[in-house]
C-alpha cells in the first residue's frame, strides 16, 4: 500500500517501543499523525505499534538500530516508498552505559578510571547514531512543508547546571559517558539548527526530566507521558517556533 498521496503528517521516533519514545508516539498519534515506531527488536516494535493502533492511532513499526547504518538506510527507503516524506524526526534512542545495574552504579564511567569501551558505546548510540539517522532522513524531511527534528537530551547536559557545586546534580557521581554524550548532542543540535535554519527545518533538544523508564530502573519521579510532552511540543512547532534551543516542559534550559 502506498500512502504518498495522503496529507497525513508522518513522524519517526527512534527507540519508540518503550519509555519516553513510546509515550511520544502515543501522543503524536493522538494528534492525528502517522507514527513510525523505530525499534531494534522487530517484535517489540510490532507490539508497540499494535497498541497505538488499538488506542485509535495510526502506527507502523520499522526495524531500526541507530548504530547500524544498513538498518537506518533500509528504514529511510521504507519511509520513502510508503509515505514519500517525513514531517518529524524524534531522535529518542539512547543508552546510559550502566547496563542492567543500578543507575548510580557507574564505576565503568568515572572519568579517571573510565572503561573506554563503555564510553564509546554510549557516544555511538547517543551522538553518532543521531547523525546517522538524521542524515538518512533529511531528504525525506526536506519534502515536508514544516519539518521538525527533536533530539532527546537531559537536564544533566547543561554545563551551566552541572558546573554548579551546589546545583541539583552535585550529589551525583561524575561520568565520562552518558552526561558528556548529551552535552555533545546539544552542541550537535545547535550545529544542525544553524545549517538547516535557511531551509525552514526547526531543530531543538528536549529535556524530559527524570522519568521512570528502563534506563534508570524506573526510579524517576515523572512518568514517560509527562516527559514526552515537551518532545511533542517541539515536534509540532509552528513556523514561528524556535530552532537551536534546549527546552524542558518549563521552558528554555541554559547551555
């Protein structure tokens, strides 16, 4: 079935089979968008897409591993063949580098003794994966009248906040992987925004807050749905919306 002739907006969310990605897919679908659920595990993606459809939304699963360029290119071809364009890209997929251990057990990422294999793996997903997916999807985004890109960042990515010895992150262990990768993602967001501003493509970073998801063993105090709200807002900005910004639900966050 080819749906290129329809005017329905299409959004692709990476890592959307669970957590904030799935909540984002559910909310965008509720707004009437066709959501493409990118997932490394095809079965998990199919299950998430089925759940969105059961709730009345339009959703399709796409096998996509942000660290595997072949699957990313295959996903771009699928989107082109079926829809012909893409209106919103949400780069949600990310890893903490802590694996299945407690969120604060980051011995492999303490800067002075960091396991570089862990650090590289975190950057491979959280930074290089975003470049891989964004570049593959840009030709499709350029066919949209109002293209939007949202990169999932973190409050901890703010150098202003994390450099404050009395700030909210003062009690957390320092890491060489996750937090720096999100700071790098913010810088990358700004560079894409600067390049694509002339083309009307709005690119922003979203900080969903400390949400209860698998990445922190569900210790967060916010729900995934609450975290997704700022992502959805940035993915549906009007033509006069900001670009090259870093936002939480409450507004701009200092770099």
